[in-house]
C-alpha cells in the first residue's frame, strides 16, 4: 500500500470516527458505546442497501417501467460491495480479538 493510499484510509477512518461520536481526546477516550453505534449503523446501512437492491430486482422482474436493468445491477453491486466490506471488518476484528486472547500476560 502506498503512502498516499494509507493517508486516504486514515482520513476516511477519522471522518467515520467524527461521525460516530466526535473526535477522540486520546487513545482511551473512545468508549464501547460509540464503537458499537458505528457497527450498528454500518450493519443497518448494509441491510438497507440489500433490501433496496432486492426491491428493485423484484420490481424489474414484474415489469415496472420506471426500473431499468442498469439501475438494478448497480444497486446489487453496491449492496454486494458493502456486505463484503463489513465482512472484512468483522474478519479483522475477530483476528485481532484472537490475537489478544493468545497473548501471555
């Protein structure tokens, strides 16, 4: 990963942190409630995107004239990408948890 990509990812993380509950005033100041709210919001957004894509697909299938195939395909791809991103975050969290649990004290 290049330095530019790392900076972009960090900027996105800071923006998400700011939206989730304000800027952190230190490493220990971000509480579990804010993190859980962020995860809950992410899951709700993914769920909404999947429901929207399914609804568009159903409407296209029954032949509604205001729904086009490209619109359905783009919506389904967006939902798929969001689900993949959430899955990757979950996998990283599980791996980090397992690593912490395997540490010797």
